[in-house]
């Protein structure tokens, strides 16, 4: 590599690092503010002031203040997936993994004000949840198909049907006086659609959940 090439690459690296640092500051400030007051009461000016960045820097990364919620819940999803992978390392049963993951994530959504708000107010809750956990769901779904734990004549249709059903189940659970029961019933139905017997689906959807570390 020539000296000229080195000089041309170093500024680009610094610029990218500066941009990513600014983005992290915006997200951290937005999350602090949105957890301390009603989301609708938080303004972009509030966020940029707390992050100590200009409005232009904000719009370089996000179109609206609500767009910051997506990477926040994506980060939560990644952290809970890592905890679940460790907690479920003892099994390769895709049905167990899917049931446990869905029950844990459903409870997290119901209990987390930011994630709950995103699904209730985005207008496209299925797409928003897919953006947050779609990669993990697809991974486990493929494992289930490969192992025969999920039976599907048309995997794409089955995946879309069950994922959409789970999202609507979680939305209903938010308004339910016993949300955990609502989520577990939805998971039980999903497992039956996957081809599990009613008895096994019920057992897996109501077994004790692993203890995970708080995400906040």
C-alpha cells in the first residue's frame, strides 16, 4: 500500500467512526428521554440537545424521532437472543427453542414501553417486529424445517401465517389483564400449526422459562 493510499483511507475511517459515534449518542439520548417521559412529548430538539449534536446530524441518520425506536429494539432483540442461545445451549430441539424464544420475546414486548409503543403505533407492526427479530426467527424456523420438527407443504406461507399470528397475539396481550397467559396460548397454537400434537404443544408452551439477565 502506498503512502497516498494510506492517507486517502485514514480520513474515511475517521469520518465513519465519527458518524457511528454520533449515531450511538443520538440513540442513547433518545432512549434515556423516551424512558423518562411519554414518547410523544420528546422532541428532536430534546434529543439533539441531550446528545450534544446538531439537527443536521440527527437527520443524517434518522428521518423522524420515531425511527430511533427501531435500532433500539433491534439491539434489545440481539441481546436477548444471545442470552437465549446460552440458556438453550443444552438442546437442539427447534420446537423448544422457538417456543421459549417466542414466549420470552412476547413478554419483553409487553413489558417494554418503547417496544410496545412501536408495535402499537407504527401502523405496520408485523414489519416492525420482523425488522427487529426476523433474522432470529428465520434461523430457528429453518432449523425446525431441517430437523422435521416443523411440517410444511409451503414453508413461506406457513412462516408468514404464524409470524403474523404471533404479532397479533402479542398486540392482544398488551391489552389483556393476563398477558403472559395470552402469549403462551398463542405459542401453543403456533406449535400445533407447526405439526406438534396438542399435548406436546401445550407442554412446551407452558414449561418454566429460563432466568435471563435484565436488558436495561
